[in-house]
C-alpha cells in the first residue's frame, strides 16, 4: 500500500508538466476575499519570482520559464522589472520591457499565469502609467496576466499609494477590464492593515500584496494579515522566503513551514524570491545553474531546494497533492 501511495504521488507530479493550468482555470476573479477561477472555484497560485531584471537578466529566458513550470510545478511566475537601478527601466526601458515580455510570452505559451511586476519601492506615476498602458494593451486579452503595479512602497503613506494605484488601475482598466491587479502597501508590504481600513473602491479584481521573510516576520504579520482579510480585502503573497528580510541569513525552516501551513489553510497564493544566482541566501541558484534550466540538485542552494520541495506538493489548482490520495 505504501508503494502504491508513492507511485501515485510520483505519477501525479510527473504528469504536471503537461497540465494546462490557464486553459483549465481561465480568467481569474476575486470573490469576497478569495482568488477564484473562471467557474468561481477557489484557487491558489504558487510559484517563483525572477530576481531584479536589471541585476539578473540572464535567467529571463523562455527555457527557464518552461523548466520552472515543468520541473518546479510553478503555476505562476513573477517578472520583477527593476526601475531605478542602473540598467533598470528608467535608464533602459527598451531592454527592460524586452526582458519582461520574454517571460510573459513564455508563460502564456506554457499555459501558466504570470505577474508583470513594477519592481520599485517608489511611486513613479508618469512612467508606471505609460508602462502599464502599453502592457495592458498588449496582454489584456490573455487571462494569464496579473499586474503588480508597485513593489514594496517604503516610506510613502497609504494615501499616497492609494492615489497612485487608483490612477494606474484606471489606465489598465481602459484596456483590460478584468485581469487581476495587485496593489502594494507601506513599509515593504507589511502594513496590510492600512488598505484594509481604507480600501480602493470602484474597481473589481483588486488584491493587496503582503510580503514576508520568515526569519524576520513572525506571528504578528500573520495575525495582521488575518485581521485584514477579516475586514474584507483579498491578499496575495507576491514575494516571500525563509530567511531574514536582508535576504542573506540562515533559513528559519520552522517559521517558513508555519507560513506555508498558514497560507494553505487560507488558500493564499504565494511566490518565492528569487530566481537568481547572487551570493545571498534568498537567491535560489548557484553560479553553476544554466540559463536554460535543466538544473540538477547541486545547482540549487538550500533555499532553492526547499522552495522546489514546497512547490512540488501542489496540483494545478493549488490543492495539496497529499489530499488527493485515497487512504
């Protein structure tokens, strides 16, 4: 019997590579506080975020996208387009867009969801507005696409973030009436309580992002997020990992598991940071990792091994595979 259980798990995981995630779930929608598929059934997405495009562009390839879908079981990927740093969007918009669209196009081809992430801690309204106008015109017809209109505002007030977000959302909605839009909150996506108290109105399919690093953010952030959800907002964990918020410390495996269990219980979507080979704990790849995927275990750092293990436990609807086994 134990052998049959293991055989079932192996067959289920190995068959995921052919899963038609977007074809089977279609356009996403927010119902109450829950992300749902086109039929109104709850769904949770799980995947990986690419590192800053301006620092780690070499992994923004169609082969890496395919590998993350087939080998890591990702149902969503996040293209983190750097804005202010050298070689970021403000300095080199053409190359930045090219990197992002290479990931988006590959995700569409591989039938998974993809987040277009304006990866900035600041509010660059004019530039962001023009960018998302262009992206929503280009990709608005594709149910695969999710827009993350600001990453981790730092010292801005929620009212500033809200005003900025309402303008960007209005621009996107002129071209794309229904794909999911993710909105950040102050202090690096920690103050999820603020949008819960004063949410954006007059637009649908809006979710708010919470980010955690398990070595730094403990039970208090889970409690804060629970309270925000209870007040009626939908939450998407668009960036997370197991170490401290610096990205470069020991992994807190116990706390990371507590977060995974907590997100599973609430059917929250999550994305792990990051697909890069920087010399830091949170970058999941070693220098040996190919830009074509096909990574072996010895190409992965401990954070990569753990993230992949977590991703392997879900099916295309975000259900734990273990729940599919008939004991």
